[in-house]
């Protein structure tokens, strides 16, 4: 990696904040393999991160952000002057892409749902599977594509708040 010679002797990879930020930003819009290749070109070190390391880095970064958000919510809820705070609301934009599992999982989900004791197929989290089972109990005719996009729906009159 450029600049590696100026670092003190070390064993293994040193991941800088800049590399971590680029890894997370590229992975938002690109597959991990493409993001890994672009990071290699950018740093002039083709094997800077493997796709597995990139996934782990993004996952760890996401956990850090969720922990910080949870602590901010706890701090806000502990305040006694909540009614005096003025929210800064921004109109919601259409998401860039809808959250869902890959289309090839639909057949596996349908197959697992037809079993006597349905268990989630690989690639579907336990939380998603619980929503799938609840939705299937409520509406038997839902297919795998509809089940892939389960989640909360914003109703008229509701406001989505994302602490920043």
C-alpha cells in the first residue's frame, strides 16, 4: 500500500479510516467484488482487501453506527425537555433500491414454506423469516417475491424520523 514504508514495523493489515470509509461507500452501491477491485485500483494494491474482509468491515462499521444511534436515542429519551426540541424534518425521497433478498431465494423460500416444520433457507435472517411466517399465516396467497419485500410500510399521517 502506498505509504506503507513510513509506518512502524507491523504484522498484518493496517486499515486506515480513509480505507474504511471508501470500502463502506463503494459497498453501498456496488457488489462487494466490484468494490474490492475498485479499492485495489485506488490504492494501487490489488489485494488490499479480500471480499470477505470487505464484508466484515462493512458489517462492523454498520454495528458501530447502530450502537451510536441507539445511544443517541437513549440520550434523547432521558431528556426532560423533549417538548421544547424543534425537529428538522426533510421530505422523504424514494429509496434508491428496494430492500429484498435475491430473486433466486424465492424458490428456496417457497420450498421451505411447504415443509411441515419450515426453517429459513440460507440467506434469510431469522428476523426476516419470522416476518415471512407471520405474513404467510395472515395471507396464504403471498408468493416468494412479495415475501422478499416485507417490512414496515409508512402509512398516511406517519412521520419517519432518522437521527443524524
